[in-house]
């Protein structure tokens, strides 16, 4: 058995049969395969590995080059995806061997962090990944937003086809990348695949500034308006988009929109009846997971105060002893010293991404901390809710 990196031109022949069987309705059609081949150019910058035997692909894994905001610091990220194997070759350790090669390779290519959507979280937990919140879904009738129609807001909303709004939408996403913890975007090569999606995009502007955007489709008259993430720079951009939704009151029965985990749609309108869910149901609705690939690369991220020396144990990528401190609210990192606490890679990643506090790290079995270490780590890494945004 051999593991090798393949090109975008080889992707359809080597990876498509594995992906299609694992993630699509099957058997697949020739049309499905043709569409996959036509998108090869969007994967030119993707790192793709296959495990082969006598030239036949048994398993595959890929990593998209992405950018992610980690506590105010934008760093290169490996978006791990396309992990699949033939059913005959499963439970033979092939995916494990692919990841053991892929993750060090992505770190060597400059990635400080990684994210993925797991088929089973416990499997990826063994590779140092820890869960972060899934996007929430708000469902409501448009008449609940009727009061917004009486408001004169300083701005406007333009409805465009997806390809015509792509530059504005992508530009807004890259602005939010600099502002929101956990936010991630694809590189320009992979992002281009979104350009031709058959969707509408509502773009909110104040003057020449894009302050909000949402991609959506309508399934039928009297049916549902199904929207992706409600992106905005603040309350005005969100209000402009919600006002646009309210104008569909006599066209659709329900609106469904994705949003970050700390959004509060029950406050969007006085008489708004809304159901907010954050469903996680493996393998269909997966909550993302993240991990740190390079501790020193996080230096400069926004933290609290104080400092502590920790040992990260049992991990080939970030294992060792690290002195962690704060210089005017920015993380400092150096190696060596006498550790006051022991963390697993997942435990450190949980603190760096702000999804667990030190007590939860201990109760989850991700670290060995005494009370003093808990206090110091909690002060240095206050909890923050990451919003991954990118879906892959």
C-alpha cells in the first residue's frame, strides 16, 4: 500500500468514486462524474492524498488552504475534508495513516490551525481535535418582521444572482475574517467555485459600503425561503437584510436562515415567533472541530492577562513545554521551563479557541490541572464563541 499526493487532474479518477459512495446517493450517474471533473480547476491548490494498492485508490483525504481568525489573529488554516474509503478497506487504519501524513504536511506548508467536519468526533479527538459550535438555524414567518417595514433605514438592499454578487459577498466575508473569532474563508482558487451557485444574494449597502449579505433560494410559492449565513458588519446591516426578508410576507410561508451561535433572533422583532435550533446529528448534521498545528504561530493573538508554563503531551505536532504569557493583551510563546500544568493537544486547542474553560478541560479528560493552574489558564484564555462560517 502506498500513500501519494495527487493532482487536481487526477481527482475525479482517484477520489470521486470514494467520495460519491461515502457522501452521495449512489450509484452515481455519468452526469455526476462529469460535473465533478468540470470543477477540477477549483482544486489546484488543494492538498490531496490517496492510499493506493496496485494503482487502485482505497482511501483519500484532502486539505483546503484557508484562512482563519483565532482570537483576532488571522492565520493559515488546513480545512480537512474529502475523507473517505472503500467499504472493503475500512477499519484497516488507512484514514489514520493518511491523517498522520496530511497534518504534518499542512503544518510544514505554513498552517497554524486546522478545522474539519467529522463523520465521528471521537475518531478525530484522537488526533487532537475538539468540537466548536455548529451554526444555528432560525425559522420564522415573515410577518413577524412586519414592524421593520415601517422603519426608514439609512441604506438599501439589492437582489442579485449569485455570480453577479460574488465580489461583494466574498469581500464582506474577507472583511469579517479580520473581525470575528473563528471565522474562516477559502483561498481565492477554491472560493471561486461559489461564484456559479444557483442562488440569489441580497446585498445591503450604506452608501458604497457593503454592510450585509445573505445567499438564499425559494423552494416554491407559499413555501420556504432558505438562506445561508446572515452576514453583517453590525445591527444596521442585519436590520436591512431582515427588512428585505419581511417584504416576502405574501410570497413565502416560512424563512429559514443560518447564523452564528451567539445570535439572538428572538430579539429581531416584537411579535416575532421564532424557533432557533442547533442540531447536531452524526453523520448528517456535523458540528465542526478544530485543532492547533503550531503553538508559536499563535503568538500575537488576543488573550487576557498573566501567564503559565504548560506541557502539551502525547502529540507529535505541538507536543513539548511552552511558556505562555500576555504582553499588553497579546499572547507570547516560548519553549522550555518547568510546567505547572499538563494538557493534551485537544485541551490546548479548546483553550486557544475559547470553547472550554479549564474546569471543562479537566472534566473532559483533556488535561491535568490543579486549582491554581485552572485560574491562570482561565485568565489567560477567556472563553469566546468561535464562528467558523465556512462549510466544506
